[in-house]
C-alpha cells in the first residue's frame, strides 16, 4: 500500500496527467505576460470565481498577503478571525509586510459574523487606526464550512461601512461542495478571493488571486515586491489547469473518506470525535485515554508507514486529512493502527 500520509492535503503528488502536461507545457516569460499556459490558468481561475481577472502566485500565504497589500494603506486595521490562517499561520505577515493592525473576532465557532464587523469597525477618530479590510475564510482552518448566508451578511456589513472584503478560499472548492453551492457564490461575497491548487487538488505549487482587473494589476506589482514574479511558470500552471478542471470534481471522495474515518475513530475507546464538525476532508479528534503520548503515537504510526502530525493542535486536538493519496483501504489501515495503539495503553 505504501506510505499513508495524513498530515495535510498539501502532500498530494501530481497525477500522471499533470506530469505529462507539465513536461509538454507551452512556455513564455510570465513577467512579460507572454507565458500562454499561465495566461490560460489565470483566465480559467477568473472564470470559475466569477471575477474579471486572476493572478498566479506561489502559495496561499503569498496570495493572501498580496491581497492585503493591495487593499489597505499602511497602519490600517484588518478584521479577521483569531484562528484564521491569515492571523494564526502566516507568521504575522500582514503586520510585517503591510503595516496592518489587527481587530480580531474570537468566537467559539471561529466564524466572523456581521455583528463582529460592526463592533470591530473603528469610528472616525484620530486616536484610532482606520478599518481597511475584512478578511473572511471558507472553509475555516477547523475544517468547517461557513454558510453562504452568514458570509453574505458579514460582507454586506463591511461594504455598508465603506471597506473591502478579501476571502481566503484556500479550500473554497471543498467548502462549496459541502454547502451545495457554486464557488462563484462564495467568491461573490468578497472583492478578492485566493484559492489554492496545491491543497487537495494535486498541483505541486501555486494559488490564484482573483478580483477586478484594476485590483489584479496592482496585485501583480505587489507580487513583484514579494519576489513572486516568475518566468517560465507554465510548467507549474499546466498542473493548475488540470487541478481546476478535473481534480475539483473528485473532492467528494475525500469528504466521504473523512466522514468514514471519523465514524471509525469514534468507535475506538479513548478517542473522541465531533462527527458533526466533519464538513470537508479534515477529521479532528481528541485522545482521552490516559497515557496517550503524542510523540510515541506518531512514532508508532511511522513504524506502520503512516505519517501523522506530531503535535496535538489547538485544544489538544489531532488532525487527519484525507486526499487523493488516501484510499478507503488506507483509512481502514489507519483505524486499525490507532485502535492497536489505544488498546496497548
């Protein structure tokens, strides 16, 4: 069966079709705007998100930061969830790169509601930073999808108050699948949206930032500032095209495998799973059994060719992520390994 890697859906390998497309990609120089494969990818991304234009960037973090730099002036404040990727997993980049201050919503479900937007927006006063941007996320870092109605209400609150909205849609296709929505509907809740083709979609590198033509033109300049301008990037964009056109159509398999994994883990004594929160391809679970040691557990799995995160996540939760490289048989093997470890405590 080979190695089973549950650490993230970023560990996916390019498919054979992607590798062939990358090898045969028609290339140019993207800095000059004449790499035809990159241009195709950007046009496709803009179309699926219902935006005027798109920009190929190296990572989700770079996409989010380019967007923040484009939307705000230095010293302005961004509203975001305290556990959002932009705040929690991007090394303070918005403060370091854009001079942004943070106004954080800290709700138990990690959602930023319209009431939070209104409460956190600064009044016009020389003592306060200006509120410059609302940063939403869907799917959330905890693997849940935010209802479309909730997103719309939060965005409308920001627009009424006079500032822009950016959506970190790293896994927007997963969220849309769960919500039974078109990705365009989620993207319509923001002025700009970033999504990844390397998270669960098997492309080796890259994300897309989408928005108006004017926004993307300025974002391209900011990508240059961050060292993200690429040359013959069509070798990467070729895989991204297949990721959007084909790999988004198979995400339901990952979601089903995640639910199956959650159901099986929940039956193991000493393992607690909140199955209602398994919305996409992520399973969060808690080890309640005495003597359950993180490092020892990971080592135990490694000896059985299973890779898992070595440190419990926030609140003592472990995370396992299903993806194209994790079959139903692989899930069964993981469950048996966890069961064996728990039984030996």
